[in-house]
C-alpha cells in the first residue's frame, strides 16, 4: 500500500512568476534609491558650489569695503581745525585722492600708521597707497611698491580672488559726492560714498553666479577752502 505525503503549501517554494515579480519589485526599489541618491548628490554639489562662490565674493567685498572707507585718513588732521586750508597729503586731487578709472578700478590713499606724512613708493613697507581693479576676470589689489596706476602690469598687482575657483564678470565703482557749505560761502565739505557692485561665477559652471552690492561711506570728509 502506497502512502502519498502532502506537503504544506508554504514548503512548495516560489514559482517562476513569483520570482520574476520579486525581481521586478527589487529593480524598481533599487532604481528609486539610485534616483534619490543622484538627486541628493546633485543638490549637495550645487550647494557646495554656491557656498564656494559666496565665500570668495563676500571675502573680496569685505576687504574692499573695510579699506575704501578709510580713504583720506590723515593722522594730523587736527592741525587744520583752526585753519581755512586743507593740508591733507592724502586728499590731493588728481594724485592721492580717491580716483576711479573706467568704473572698474579705484585708487586711494590713507595714513595707515598715522605718521602724518605720505611716504615714497616702497616695497619694503606699507607706502599708504591702495587700489582694487578688475583684470580680465580676476579681482586684484595693489601691493606696496607696485605702480600706483590702474594701467599697471597684470603681474604687478596681486590677485584677491582664486582664479581656479571664481571668475569675476563685472566690477563697478561709483562715487557719489554731496557738497555742503562750511563757514564762509566759498568753503565746502564733500561728503563721499562709494557704491561697489561685483558679479562672479564659478569656474567650470557659469550657471552658478552671484552679484553683491555694497554702499561704503568714506569716513573722512574732504574740506575744500
């Protein structure tokens, strides 16, 4: 007499259709995970790129703002308080006063160490002459000893922005002067401010771009007798 053993249904294993269905489901889940990972990676890369650009531009802007607002400072300014004259060597029109060329280069001077006098141009120490300009797609600053001219050679001035990270596509300086009478009718005080606008884009990804604008009040007003 033969005996037939009936196994529980759970022990039969998976059919081919069930295996194929499970495989399809696993592939769908895997594809969804890959898509999410790729999207997150792209987002983090974009965020990192934007952060890099922000840091470069904000650092450069802060440097210019802090420097330009000191233009015209003279350690011996108090010596002119009772005189109808302006002997400030850091405010001589056309030579040491604030001067903007082509809207993208600014030159100025100030008494860095409060010595009271403007030293000769020298690379051995701070010569109290400063400048910022756009050279191609790079923001540059004038180092001590370099030509005090917006037309100085490219290698005579120092790069502020990292050329491997950021391209500066626009730099604009605009001087605003408000003149008010002081004392006698012919005497005036020039209250000055500089508006700086700078646009940069990430090297290798022109879609990552940003523009910063700052208004700088020059702290040292210019007395014109």
